[in-house]
């Protein structure tokens, strides 16, 4: 039977994010069982992803009795939108979507964008919070392309695969270079060092 202290909860309602993390988890080969928790953290609007993640993590303290983590991500169009939508990514996806973002861009040759991911962990054995951040940089596609992934994936051309959007990569290919994959590797390193 699985021991309770070996259960790691990922608190998210986003099934795509859970899918990506599950695939990363499978190859990590660590002595934990990953489970999804749908407890509802409190979301605040703040100026950066890390502050949003910290608040979210603390807002569910006491509701889960083992180690747990949340992951907060954002899409930033650095040029020409000065980082918009950033912390407003979820709202902007629901309102104007990818088409709306493309309509805000004139010169695609100069457009620059990145994704940021922050994994915030409450680590029960040490009774402390930890953060792991990942960023991935790239450009914006002139058109919406690809059908895998979610959110802004169909308009993001990562520097490592400049001719393909994130939505034209498999989950494994995306994980290898993504903001979430980079944050995840730091997280796994921490778990290995703190067995
Ligand atoms: P939680 O329940 O985990 O909070 P969420 O859907 O609210 O899930 P985030 O706040 O982390 O997710 O992300 C905000 C939005 O940013 C999300 O709804 C997507 O539209 C977009 N996004 C995040 N990660 C992405 C990724 O890897 N690829 C494309 N879009 C992404």
C-alpha cells in the first residue's frame, strides 16, 4: 500500500497542465505517487507570477496533509506588448484568445515572447515552501498552428524549434524545452537531494 508521506499532490484544475506534469513525473523515477487535487486555492491579481503562486500555495495550507505543489504560468509578449498578457494570461485567453493577440502585432519579425512557470511546493518533511522557476523564449507565429497542447501554444515558436509552434510538438518534445519542464527539473533535483 502507498505510504501517505510518499504522496505528492499537484493542486490544479487544468487537465492539460496535469497531463504534462504526469508525463514528466513518469520519467523522473522518484519515490513518490503523484495525485491531482482539486481543492480551490485563492487566486489574487499581483504583478508577478511568483507572488500569485506564493499566495495560492499559502491559501490552502492545512487542507492537504502531505507535500503538495501548485504551478502558475504566464505568457509574455515582450515585444511589442511589453509583457502583456503576463499575469492576465488566463483572462486574456478567455476573452480575446490567440486571434486577439495576433491582431495586436504588426511586425512578426521583431516580436519576442516567453512563457514563465513557477512551481511552488509545500514540503511537509521540512515544513517549508520552495519555488522553482522556468522560462522559455521564442517568437510569435503569424497564424494559429497545431492542435496539441493548450492556451497560447498554437502561436508560440520556441527558439529551440523556430519553425514549429508548441502546439505542433508532442507533449514530450514540449516538455523537453518548456518553461514547465525547466521548472520541473529543478523541482526533481530538490526532491532527490531531500529524500
Ligand atoms: P490552475 O488550475 O493550475 O491555476 P490555470 O488554467 O489557471 O490552471 P495558469 O494560471 O497557470 O493556469 O495559466 C494561465 C493561462 O496561461 C492558462 O489558462 C493558459 O491559457 C496559459 N498557459 C499557461 N501555461 C501554458 C502553456 O504551457 N502553454 C500555453 N498556454 C499556457
